C-alpha cells in the first residue's frame, strides 16, 4: 500500500513529529493554516472516517485523546483550539489515512468554508 502517512509512521518520510504514543503519531502540517497546525494520525492504516468499522472505536478514541494531549503539550488548551477531520472528496480529504487537524494559536472563524 502506498500511503504517505503510513510512511510517516514508519519514519520513511521526514516530518516534524511533536508527539507519539502507542496508538498515534502527531506532526506539524507541511502547509500550516494556523500558527499551530498539527496532524494526529493512527499508527494503523484507516483510510477514512466513512470506512471505519465498529471495531475501530478504540483506535479512534486513542487518536482523539492523543489530539487532546498534543493541544495540552503545545499550550493550546488555555485559549481553545479546533479539531477538524475532512472525510471524502467534498470535504477536501487529500490523504487517505484518517487524520485529525489540530488548529490553534489564532481566533478561528465559524462556519468554515
Ligand atoms: P486533508 O486535506 O484534510 O486530507 O489534510 C491533509 C494534510 O496533510 C494537508 O493539510 C497537507 O498540508 C498535509 N500534508 C501533506 N503531506 C504532508 C507531509 N509530508 N508532511 C506534513 N503534512 C503533510
């Protein structure tokens, strides 16, 4: 399988890792849209939210807790931050490996575009 984010998990593609645990890896987005923009991904390959099975609940839960840990570690949780998951083409998902965007460091508008 030719998956960019699997290669990041396997450390075959360089990136700026800010957090790792047994279930998730977090690294800075290469094209940040906020002063802090980190992607949190599961170590296992899950292509998209709409492909998840009930059995993936633990993995996805751990990814969300990892996102919380990243936000805390980077000092975002005092002012607030946003978690975004783009699912599918219309939402702009460009990498077919589930990822949570952690965005912070500025005021974030609502609704998103
Ligand atoms: P999405 O558009 O929601 O699928 O998000 C994919 C994100 O991956 C985009 O924000 C890209 O900037 C980011 N991205 C793509 N390649 C890399 C890379 N090699 N290292 C870090 N971030 C990347």
